[in-house]
């Protein structure tokens, strides 16, 4: 159940970061990173910058508002039990 929750949180954090980055009037990278890190805080263990989560934001057309944004959020879950190959990072 924990891994399913982690997958949901990483996907939602990536959607929220992309949404914020695409509508902000400030720096989309900074605002998107902040949105992703803030989204999962308190929901998963060690969800913070420099912790178990890594966020990448891709802006292929520069920093213009309303341009396409791609966000990849990767979370390395805390290993509660050893299930072999299921211990891989969760990407949303």
C-alpha cells in the first residue's frame, strides 16, 4: 500500500509543479521546484530537497508563461520490507 501511495504523491507533485511552472509570472523553475517539494511535505518520509525526492523541470521553449513544461519527480521510498525488485525508485 505504501508504494501505491508514493506513486500517487509523486504523480500529483509533478502535475502541481508543471501547473505552477506554466502559469507563474516569476521564474518557472524556482516556482515549479517549490511546488513539488511543498506538495509531498508531510505525506512521505524524507520528502524534502536533498532527501529522498529529486525534481527535474524541463522548459524546452524557454521561460515564457503558458509554454509546455515537463516535470519529473523521483522518490526513493523508505524500505519497510525487502521485496526484491520492488525497491526501485518511484517516478511520477
